C-alpha cells in the first residue's frame, strides 16, 4: 500500500513546461521517471468546478456548479456562491478515505470553506475564505499550529482591497512568493510530521502570475511588452516551483507517489467576446434600457418575455429562457435543441476583431455532462479559439460592440486553457514518459488505486496507473500547429 501526494499548481501551463524544459530539471526528472502529459479539464475550465472534479472523479452535473457562482433553481442569475456545503453534495476523497482508515490533509483547495470535518485528518481552507476570523482550519486548533509554522497565515495573493490586476507589480511578485512559500512549508509538514496517507495542496501563484506577466514572456502576445525588468518573471517563478518540486520529492518515503497537477493551464488572452452584447445584436436578448457603462447581468434591465438566451461569467456559459422552466420562459421544449443548433452555427461564425476566423467549439451541456444537478447548469458552453478569447457578460460597451479586452478592474493578459499539466512518479509507476487520453476525472480513481483501495463504480474514469500500463511509449512531440489541431479534435467528451 502506497501513499500519494497531489501537488496542485493552479494555472500551470504544459506549453510553458515544454518551452522551458531545459531549465526545469526536477520536473524533467519526474517526467523521465514516470508518466506525464496534458490533462483535459472539465468543461468549462473554471476553478471551482475543476478542482472539485479532481477530488471526486465526477463531472459537474453531479455537484451542480460550473463556476464560483451557481443557481439551484431556475432563476435568471447565479445567486449562490460555491462553497464546501455545495461540494458536500458529492463524495469527495476527503470523505471517502477516512472511512477506509486513511489520514488525509487538504491545503488551500478551492471550494473548501467553511472547513469540513475530516476524521483524523486536517483542512486548511482555500482562497475563498473570507478572513481568518471566519475559521480556516479543521480541527480549529490547527490554526495555532499553522501560525507556529508560517506566522500569520495569508489567505490570498490580493491585498489592501485590491485585486491582483490592480496591484503594483513588485508588490504582487513578493506577495505571490510569500503566499506560495507558506503552502509548500505546510505541505512538507503534513507529509513529514503528520504522516498523512494523502495530501492535496493547491499552489495558486502560476495562475496569478500569468494574468499579470504573461505578455512579458510571450513574444506572440498581442500586447507583448519587452520590458527587461519583467521579461523573465514568469520563467523565474516556474524555476522556483521546479526547485520546490525537487525538495518535496526528496522528502518522500520510497513507497510514496507524487502527482504534480494543474486542473487547467494558462495561455495568452487575445481578447473577449461580449456575449450578451452579441445576443442583443442578434435579437436573442432584449433590454428595457441599455446601460451607460459596462454592467453585469444581475444589474441589467432585461425584458425577459422577449429574451431567448443570456450569458454569465467569463468562460462562454450560455442559458436558454425555456418555457415552463424559467419564470418568464419563451422557448418551447420542442424548440430547445433547434435553438441550440442555430446559436451554435452562428457562434462558430464570429470572427476576431479583425475579421479572422476563430477555431470555435460549442458544447451542448446534455451531450457532455449528467447528474442530479445538471438541469440547473448552462445549456451550452462556447470555447472561442481554444479559450484564447474569453467571454464577458457585461453590457454597456456600446451597442453592437462585441469585442473588449480588459476587465473594468484592470488590464488582463492571460486566460485559462482547456488543458493543464500532469506528471506522476514514484513506486509502482512505470517510466512511460508522455501519455495521452487523461482528464481531471482520472485523478480521484488514481489516488484510490495508488493507496490500494477499491474505486467506486460511480467514478467516471479509470486510474491513470491502469492507462499507463496500456499505453506504449509516446512518439516524439508534434509540432505546435499539429498539437493545437489534435487538441481541438480530442476535446469533445
């Protein structure tokens, strides 16, 4: 029976790992010793649902949220915040493993506040924690132990009432390293001193760094900045992560398996499609009054009896206004799929702001997801140019203006990608190198398999250990353009 540690690196990019492989020796050694590759995120690539799927091996329809907010009725918004109470709808590893006699710790995992009881285990809640006074540990007494190890615990990178996009860059850099250093200290503590059988720790810096520094590192970025002061900021952070991965691996006992995982990657942001602006322009959404500034859906004066569809969030989530479902629904049940097909065809024809065709994918919810909560989710998801174009729900840029770039809060240079980074090495892991066909839903069954425990029938995919035994050694990596094409072909469920 092995132990298994999962080091989550939020927004860590597999493409940047390939680009900088010669400068990341510890990850390169892990890749050589075990298995690695791109890992497909659940649709869409959002934080709350992605990390929950990691912990349960189930699709979002089973627990009922697709972003940090959700609805559990048929309201015209997503009024509820995803938290540990919502996550508790599904069997998470932190619930399953203690029943099987395993000692578990979770550190800084999204959607883990308020802290849930983990019998004989530990929880330090994630960046959605309001403040330290709200309680951030289980057991409660763990808070003092945390303070003794790292000093005053830092909940999130943002500070001083500012979001990361608004922070002065040097202060942001220091804050990222300070926050992530605390997490690594705690991870090593739960491995060495607490002797946990399974630890899941999520390090958030790669995602925060990408949103603020990607345009310095990527010469293909539309807003590339050659400023030498920050040119290597992202590379230096990846090298720092690599050093810490090496230290974690050195601390493990011989029977321990290490997984390094990002639930989604980061990539350059080419722009945003203002999806509600487009729906208005195309006649699918009607307002009683057009706003005089960019305004979120919840504050728009929508004429719902004359509206067929609306969008929320920034990842291409689209709802239909269905008769008998929404309070003022207008779409007949028999016209549901017909309208989705009509929208899909038109959405695929949206070019970029210069008229260039985008590689756009459209997913009907019921084609890719299922479960008791799926009926409350978005009816359709859109990936514009493999998510390099994000979406915006805001209306008020000007009638017919469907393109924007930055958020109202500040400039943004990166977005989530549908694929994250995965690497696994340790006892019982064959040295197969790069493998394919893996998704976030493979992680939870892999944890159970590694420890030697049965995999519940409800989990939707097999253990990666089983997949690694089946796959032959990977061929040489494809050219970038071939890789992008194959991703687009393979993303559908």
